[in-house]
């Protein structure tokens, strides 16, 4: 019975470790999913456009232009630039940038140019032109390792050799 008790104790220990390992796997999957929200692995920015339009509506800002540019490939990620033209009050533009910064997906806004377009009783209305950049995760391509062959040699007879 001592041997059976020892085996049973070892199996309980393994079962406990298995449960802990499964819990750790689930935790890591949740972290991975959160990171995919921040840095997705697809180029579809339609959802991001909807989120940006939603933020603009919340603050009362008008989006006149949302123009994606060419992707800029890096080693593990790609930059997806978007040029935006916005119209509203300075405070609406400021609030919009604040809310865009709070989106789950990473978006950097830079090269902001503000121009006063009209003066109203509520204050100056401005037009803002800016570059927003979001990012996409790019999986590294695995290079297949194999035997290198010389071109043109396959199936060619060599002169002067006897078989």
C-alpha cells in the first residue's frame, strides 16, 4: 500500500500542476487576444474607421477626408498611414485626439496643421489636417533550410568521366 500511496500522491501532484498549466495557458491566451486588439495581424482598417467616425460624432467633429496611404513594411510590423482632414472647433479637435488616443488599437497622430476657417459666436472653427498612423503585426516568414542545388547541373552528363 505504500507504493500505491506514493503513486497516488505523485499523480495528484501532476494533476495539480496540469490545472495550473491550463490556467496559465488561458491567461496567456487572454493577453495574446488583448495584444491582437492593439496590434492586429490584418490590414482591414474598416473597423478602425468606424471607431474614429464614432469618436468624431461624439465630440461634434466633421471628418472631411480619411485617406489611407501605402503600408510601410518593417521587420515585425507594418505602418498604415492615414491622412485626415477634420472640421470643428479647436476644443472638438482636441477632444477628438484625446479619444483617439484611448482607442484599443494603437493610433499615433502627428503632423497636425490647424487653420481657422471662420469666426463664430461660439468661437473659431478650424480645419485640422493630420497624419494618423496605425500598425499591423507581420508574422516573420520562416526560411526553409534545405540542400542547395546548382542550376543547370541536374540531368547533365559530364564529359570525360567513366561510369
